[in-house]
C-alpha cells in the first residue's frame, strides 16, 4: 500500500510507519517540526513534509493520523474528501496486527521499559513508544517470525485494538482520565476488556485493581516472588539483581524495585512462549535501557540524567533510584529540574507531586508543558515552598554545565553533583542541547 502518516515525527506514529515500511509498503508523512525522526525517514527515501500541505495527498491507499491531529487538518480533510481510507492511530492498529502473534504490554507506568526488556529477551518484531538502546530505534523488524512485541497504549483506548495473544499489564493506575470522561469505572472496564480479549494474561497481581480480577492469569506477586533485590554498578552502569520465584538470580540494566517487577513480567511472558530459562537469563543481560528513561547523557564534571517520568508515581520511583545511584557514586548534591506536563495532570495530582521530590537538594521548575491545554494559574511558589524552588524559563546546555535562564538572562549555572530532569515535554531537548 501507499500510506501517508500525519504526525510522522511522533514516537508512537513513527514506530508504526517504520514497521509498515519494513513490510514493503510505500511510506510518506508530515509533521509540524523537523526532528531526528523526520530526518530518518527522509534518509531512507520517504517523502516527508515539514508543515501540512493538502497537495501531498493524492493517490494514497490510506492516511493515518496521530491523536493530536484535528479534523480541520488540511491533509486529513483532503484525504477524506478524496474518499481515501483515513484512520486515527487507534483504528489503524488492526491493519498492523492482523494475524500476528502479539505480546501486548500495557500499564500506566513501565510499559515502555517492559516491552523493551521483552524485546531483549525474545525474538520478534518490536514496536515501542520509546527508543531502545539495544537496537537504537523504537521499532525492530524480524521477518523470520509472525510475533510482534508491542507497547499497547491506554491513553486513547488503542490497546483494545492490539489483538493481544498475550496481554501483559504492569499496573492499572488511573491516568489519561480525560479520554475516559473522568470515569474510573469506564477506565477500569477498558483494562478488563483488554485482558479478557487475550487468551493468555500476565499481570502484576499486587496492583490494587488487578488483584481484584477473577481471571485466569500468570500472576506475579512482587512482595513474595521477588527476593534478594540489590543495586550495583557494573562498568559504571546501574544494574538491579533479583531472584524470581525458584528460577534463580537475574541481572537487568537500571535501578529500582520497579525495574525488577518489569523484568519479572517480561521473564514470565517469555517462559510462556516456551523459551529456556537460561536463554532468558542470558538475553536479559543484553538489555541496555531505553532513551529518556534513567538516561545518563553526561558523566563529565556533573552527571546529567534525562527521564521521561511525568506522573508523580513514576517520578517518585525514579527519584528513589536516583538517590541510590548518587550514593553508589559518592555524590552528595542532587538537583532536580521538573517540567510539569499538562495543567490537568498537575492539578489532579498536586499532593503527590509535592512529595515525590523528597530528598532533592535543589528543585528547579520550568513552565508547564501544556500539551495543547488552556493555561491555568497554579501557585507553584506556594505549593512547593518547602523546596524553595527556582523558577526559570529555559535551560541551555554546555559541555560542562547547564545555564538556567529567565528570558535571555542567566540566573544560575549548574556545574556539580547529579542533575536529573523530569518531564515529557521539550525538556529532553533542552537537557541535550538539541533545541
């Protein structure tokens, strides 16, 4: 087919486009901004437009658009006017996963990590909402098998179209509630449907909601099944070791009990496939982490870590790992830079946000990344007064330090200790000096 992807620079849409290209389809796309992702598609011969132009839509068999693309988008409107099959990402998924053996991973937290770990253990194509450092992409194509290791997304209900042969759920904490009309019953019903649609389920049975479900599943009870959890540095990289049930000891890249849980779920899913436990143990050692998840991007005079965490549960878990890492490295100063993601998420979780940075020595707060939401006045100075936060507009990366700016004025420079940035907006580009 000839398929055009609107929003091809997005991490989710781009993985689908890469997979369809690898399958032999002719791919084109557009996005509002140039990026490393759009440059990649251009480099492999795909036509990519920066900006949206209805003239690029002509004899396509299908047009696929990301969740943020509105009905008024000129390319989407042109495709619909021409009678071209025009699908949002959610409705396109059945085309991609039809007749496939899909290991679908879902959860409010940890789904990208668990999918990437699973991809390090098992053969098969992989479609992830983040870049795996193991294969340097958010997509791996394996034409020798019908299996897809797939990160399923609950944010727009698309996980219900994942055609899961094996459904893996890390947790089911309410998130993206605007899609579910702020109705927890509707939210949990979607998770239950996702699990019931799959012949095989692997779940974290200590999640409050999942624990209540009376379903046949491979169940992980972390407090009982995971023992001897230890954190260590191997070649100056963070690793967690743990014992899973009676399967012996495992080592995985990253710090934290949550990493052990994610790895354990992937191990149990791989065991279901018939893999030998020793091959699983060996392959797990090949996992190298994913971009923007405890991503150590500098080890010069300062250690700089970029993390995508934007929900307080995620930040709290990652920050505990940051503290452990700092202790092992002998670092006594931790500076946290936070870019709040969405006004609604910040307001809905304010109390949890106020406690998730406990232990940081300095807190820097950037403007809210609105993700299209209307501006809401939030008293960050009052709410976070216990941290005595510094408020800045932007960060400017240098090789040896970070400059913190209000407008064009440098108000502070960070050049020592450990610096960690949290957020799902453009903070990652600011920290990396890519903006």
